[in-house]
């Protein structure tokens, strides 16, 4: 599959992100064209002169395969059709491209259902668009208008019936997961959801944690240098020697300007984020648009109604920087390095245990120190003659078990 990218008011991030989306969707991009626009053209989005120029340019670079022309904005139905007529090539806008990627990535029943709902919602939004056109074209002709409307009504009714049916199926899956979750919640193990922009390394962290947890098996999650490699949430128990256990949830990555209906379609997956006790927000420190990416993530979190869950920020991909900057209160790391991932776990527990009571203890060697480490956060430990001397933050739930060891 071949494509040509047309960028409207581009910046370098837009350019990179669109090219990533295009290659993730499986296209070989033949060329990039652009226009700076102050005003949107009603018929074509871009200027009509530019459309002709673009057609001529594509003609020069195309080979035998059909080419799709991809825009970095959202086009309405009229603009898309006019562009296709004028260019003689199929046109895709950014949303359609993202839906194509979602379709390719969706592996589970749940992800597939969500993508189908998103697609139908998108089609329904296109119908509204067409309707505006119809009323312009057919005003005055009562007969035609009625016919047109009947046709549209049917399609819309079919679409909403299909959406309703798929939502019901989704609801069933969601409910079965809820029961599993409530069983989990009663165990008092904290649930941490990894959130962040797409491709920042969320699934890489999940797998690294599983590895430290000695659980490398078929349950690993997919890591790819692709946008939206992950389309469903998955949770795993992480139990690493020297730390208390926690449950980690890998989630779908976010992207800027994600159309609302897409967020809406993935709500059942995204809503799991709301059940987390903590959010681990992963940033890509090597990205030159980190702050925009941060805003996009916060916007989606707002949209799904995440409110009041403590956020732990972690900045990944430090290995891609020439120099690692020293920034106060900023945890910079790379998930590619196993030792550093242990530090991430330490950082997570340092945050979780912030308000736990800190005690210095002396534990005789006969006692199984591992149980203590499993229940509480050990900041430091030193082996002494008569036992282990340690600085520990005690989990209020388990503190009573260890009173005999307190030295302060
Ligand atoms: N250089 C470098 N690459 C990394 C690091 N962490 C992850 N990656 C790479 O970044 C790419 C994306 O990683 P994923 O873990 O799939 O990212 P994700 O956030 O889960 O992405 P989505 O599921 O698409 O939202 C992969 O090619 C990883 O190998 C890192 O610390 N340094
Ligand atoms: Mg992922």
C-alpha cells in the first residue's frame, strides 16, 4: 500500500507523528506536501489551486500501485468526496488512519468490539454531514428530500442498532472483569495503572517488571515501535524480591487530538484506569513535544473522569539523550536497563509509602526478613552482628506485627 502525506499547517512533531501513524498502518509513503492555511476552504479544506498542484505532483511520483492521499486533519464528508473527485485518488483523514491502525492492532474480542463501535460512530457522524448536504441540494423538492431521508434514516437506524448490540456485548465482558477486579481489591494490594502517550514505553515497563518478578512467560505483553501497539488493558501481579507486591495495569496509549468519539468507544477499557490506586504516568524525555504529549494525556484523563488518583511521573528513554539532565523531583530512567527498572520499583514504593510511619528496627537473623520486606517499604538495611538493622516505612495495615523490633 502506497501513500502520500499532505500536511496542513505542519510542525516537525506533526510530520513525525503522521509518518509514524502511516508506517504503523502499513503504508509506504512516497512524498510529503504541505500548505499553510489561514482559512479552511469549505469544499476542499485546502485551496482549490493547491488541489490541482497536488494532483500533478502525485502523478509524477506514483507508480503502478494505487495511492492514498492522507491528511493530518479531520475532513468532513463533502471535503473528502470533493478531494477524491478532483485528485482521482482515495483520501484518508487522520481519524480514518487511526481507525485503520486500531483495526489492525485489535486482537482480543474486546478490542475488536471497541474498534467496530468507533468505526460505526465515525460512519454515523459522516451521515450527519451528508444530511446537511442533502438539505442544501434538495430544498424545494419535497419528493426527493423524502426519499433521501428514508435512505439515511434506515442507515442511521441500522448503525445505532449495531452500536447498541456491540455495546451490550462489551458490557458483558466488562462485568465479568469487574468481578475479577473486586476479588482483587479485597486483597489490599495496590493497583497501579501505567498511562502515557502512545509509544513512550508503557508495555516495555510492564514486561521488565514481569521479568524482575520472574514471570517471563506467555503472558508478556506486546512491545512494538508502533503507535497503538496496545489496545486493551491487561493486569499482572508483580512480586519482586525486596519489595511489597503490586498489581500493574498496562493501558492503551493516548495521542493528541484524539476525536471524542474514539475516546468514547474505548471508554470501557480506559475506565479501568479509574479503579487504580495510583497512576504511573510515563513520559518520553527524548521527545521534543513532551509537554504537548503531557497535555494530551491529561486531557484524555479528564475526559474519562479520572480525578484525585495520585500520579507518579516517570521519564523514560534517557538512553536516547546525549546528556541526562539533572532536574529536581524528576525521575529520569530507561526501561531498557534492568537495574534501572529496579530503581523504578523503588521510586514507586517511595511514593506510595510517603505517609507511612518511618521506624528504625533491629531484626534478629532467626526472623524471616522477607516477610517484613513483603509487607513494608524497606529504605535501607545493614547486616549487623546481632541481626539486620533497617530503616523502614511501615504499612499501617501491618505495622502491629513488627512492634517488637522498633528501636525508636
Ligand atoms: N531507546 C529506548 N527505547 C525504548 C525505551 N523504552 C521503550 N522503548 C521502545 O519504544 C517503543 C515503544 O515501546 P512500547 O513499550 O510498545 O510503548 P507503549 O507505550 O506501550 O506504546 P503503545 O502501546 O503503542 O501506546 C519500542 O520500540 C520499545 O523498544 C527506552 O528506555 N529507550
Ligand atoms: Mg503498549
